[in-house]
């Protein structure tokens, strides 16, 4: 019999954090039951490590617009936006109708269909790609981007950044996780251009690729410093390494992603999250020279075979049809520019609220992605972010949750397109109230 910490939440409360966890557990009896049941078949009670928090993650029953309803019937303004995948909010009719209509004509082709080509055309023209290939997740997209670079260069080493996250098996929160895919990684310091260029020069012709997020997403919404990305890519090119921008989260910024906004051009860019409109999605795209290695119809050149990239659901009809609506109708380049500006404005409002309180809480981010940190100064490196006060961070998360505002336990906020101005101002009031209590 598996026992959970959640099951033990009948202890005498001692600290403010114990009290907050106990109050949370008491307020959500149905979620607690669900969690206890789930733990008997799912390790930890679910299949997404990021959702883990004490006393237990809630079970959600419904979502409409930017509002989530939990198993106990309580409602939350959803400021998490499913870690950027939920850009359209809940139950967007245009996406649901397009998927239903596509599936009613052809559900599972085991062949080519027009939705795949249409989405590829939208992605190439929007993001300036020669070619693109679809995967089922951002993790897969990054694994394939790394493969592309290794096959192209004939080299083995992959430069990543401390604090970076490129998927479950490409995890560098504090060094390389022991469960990572077994590549030969070189870990560079994010936002330290001199240090990174030094490492690139040291690795020289061993380096196949540099993979980097234009803003650390999971690492705390820490934007790249001015000139950092372009400087890293220039140094990588000098040693013949392939430059990979991981825009799985950040392609939502500006008309064609964050790398372009910070003046950097990658050879391969990876995508995921919101583009699938709620369905599993990933993609990697870039120059014809690199991507045409996947063209199985090309004659072998110099003994080099085409790279195989199979995947039963790579071109699944639901995702392809949803993606067409997302990029073609809902999240156009103009909509993306407006949403980025709206996010910048909201982060400014958060700063104003934080300034009213004498608590070590700060906010970082860019556009519609941001993160609250229990740090007195807004961190600009993963090391600074790691110095946060863990207890205060958790109290803030639980305090906002209790006030009907859903964010990530680690403080992340991603605005959806459907969140209203009223909901945002309710969230700011909740933050203000929560900080007053914590003071
Ligand atoms: C920057 C980045 N790359 C890759 C991934 C992995 O994407 P997925 O969860 O779809 O595998 C994530 C997921 O959070 C991410 O934030």
C-alpha cells in the first residue's frame, strides 16, 4: 500500500507553511480522494512531474475560457496556461470544430493528407523556415534537432546551458540530470557570453551543436541578456557547430518568435506547445541544407544515407488540423505582437504590486510569459534564481491558489488569449492581498 504525504495531512500544524498546506488539503476533499486513488496506479498520482506539489495537485473537472473548475466545484482564473500550451484557453470552438470536421472525413490515414502540408506551409512562412518536420512533443523535436546536427557535422558534442530545459530527457536545472539521453553534453553558463564563447572555442571542431532557449522557460522565465544569443551563435558558427534555438515555449513572442526579436538567427528551431491547439505537438525546422538530410528520395551522397525519422503520430490529423487554425486564424502574427505587448503591460502591473510590499518577491519574463520569484532582486541567471526562499515561494503559490488564481508551483504565469482584463485585475488584487498576508 502506497502512502502519500497527502494522506498524512492530519498532523498538528506548526509553521505557516504547514498551516497553508493543511488549509489547502481541507478545502479540496475530492481532489485529495482522487489523488490517493491515482497514486495506487500512477507513481506520484500523475504522469507529469512538473505538476507535483504538496499537499497534492488538484484534479480538474472542466475548463471554459480562462476559468478552470476543480473536482470540488471550485473555480480558478487560469494564469498558468498549461505551461504555454494553453494559449487559446479552454475549449476554443474554432479548433474543436476544425478537428471534428477533419476527423469526420479522414481519421487516421497511414498516409499523406493535406492538413500536414498546410500546417508546414504556415510554419515555414511564419517562422522563416525552408523546411519543417513534425513530432509528437517538444522533447522529440529537440532530440531530432540534435540528431540532425550530429549527422550533418559528424561530431558528437552538444552544448547546452545550466538551467536549460529541452524535455524530460534533456534536463539541465542543476547540471545534466542522470536520466538524460546519453549525449556528450558540454554545459555552459547562461547569460555569460565570455564564459560560453571560451567553452565553444575550447571544444572547437568537436562541437556538433549549441542548443539554447532565447529565454529560460522552466528555468524561471529568465530572458537572454542583450547580445547573448547572437554572440553564442556567432561563436558556434566560427567552429562549424549548428545553432539550435529551442522556441518550444517562446515562439509565441512577436511575429515569429523570440530569437528574431533578440537579433539571432538559428540554423534549426524547435517548436511545440500551443501550436497544436491542445493536441500533442512538436516540430523542428530550419535550412534546406540541414533538413533535407531527411529526404529519403535523395540518392546517397558520399555514402551518407538519408536520416530516418519515423513516427506513427507525427502527422496525426487532429494535431495538423488544429495547428492550421491556430497559426492560420487565431494566433496570427498580428495577434502574437499584440499578445506580447499585453504580457509586457501585465508584468509591469505585477511589478507595481510587488513594489508596495517589503517582501523579497520579484518578477521576470518577457511578453506573455513571466515568473514570480521569492528573491529580493529579479534573477538574471539560473544561479540567482536558485537562491530563492523556497518556503516563501510555496506560500505565495498556495496563497494565490486559495484566492482562486492558478499559477505554476514554481511561480510561472503564461497569459492565454482569452483571459479578460477583469480577470487580470482580479489576479493583481489577489496577489496584493496574498502579499499583505505574507508580510
Ligand atoms: C523550452 C522547452 N523545450 C522543450 C520542452 C519539451 O516539450 P514537451 O513537454 O512537449 O516534450 C519544453 C517543455 O516544457 C520546454 O519548455
